[in-house]
């Protein structure tokens, strides 16, 4: 029992000496408390989650639009069954003489 107390006291004194010599409080503060980079990373993560939610909403809207839109129509000739082509409009240019 006395040996255990002696060992604890010895370890505490060694730790205090190391802490004073190497200034471990500043290192502990830097490691355990949030600093500027931690705050920036949190902001980046928030922006990323917002962007992903927005992307999911846009993809849902696109899916709805695709289901509501009509399919592309193929014009088929009723007489021969061939595919019809669109007529090109003749350009009428008036020439001033």
C-alpha cells in the first residue's frame, strides 16, 4: 500500500517536471481545443452537406420531369411504313432591284 502511494507520488512529480520543461500545457491546448483550422473544416463540412442535399433535390426534380415529359415521337408514314423526315422550310428572300 505504501509502495503504491510512493509510486503515484513519484510519477506525479516526474510528470510535473516534464510538463514544466517541455511546456506541455500549450501542446495539450493545441491538441484538445478547437483552433482555426478545426473551425474552417466544420464550415467546409456544413457547406458540403448542404450541397449534397441540394444535389439530391435536383436529381429528384429531374426524375419527376423525366416521368412527366412525353417520349420522343417518331413520325411514321401510314402508307409505306418508313420514317418521315421534317420538311425544310424554303427561305423566301425578297430581292430589291
